[in-house]
C-alpha cells in the first residue's frame, strides 16, 4: 500500500510524505503506483519551478519514499498545486480503495 501523509499546522502545509508501493499489479503494470507517482512528483516539481516555493526533500526511489518539508509558508500558487494533488489522490483512493492508497491529511504541532 502507498501511504501519503500531508501535514498541516494551523491550516498551513508543512510537509508531504509518500511511501510504499501500491502492489495493484506487477512492476511496470501498476497503474495505481504510476498515477500516485505522477501526481506527487509533478506537484513537487511544480512547487519548485512554477510557484518557486522552497523546501527540503529526502527520497529513496527504490524504496518508494519521498518527503518534502516546508520551512516557511508556501505561496498561494503552491497551495493550489498541493490541493490539486490532494484532489487527484482522493479520487484514486475512492476508485481503487485504501488497500492500495491511504491518504491522510493531519494537523500537527509546529516545532
């Protein structure tokens, strides 16, 4: 299962973590994994190139792990990009089930 966790503090995005593998189908044929990967990676690339929001990232492509952390509030454009990603992920979760994708949006304490 892929787990995507979006952390917010006081309503502002703080981090996005995506980890695991969907295991919907065999490697190279897993449409759930491909869809989630495209949404998450394109959002991260768009945050950097289009909205120019700064973040730290950590990833392990082989292990199916990527995390971005925002040190400061992101732009209005960045918020829209993340909300669009969430909409796409919710649609995948609704259509294929939590067995393959579990999306969590949670409020966390700011450090």
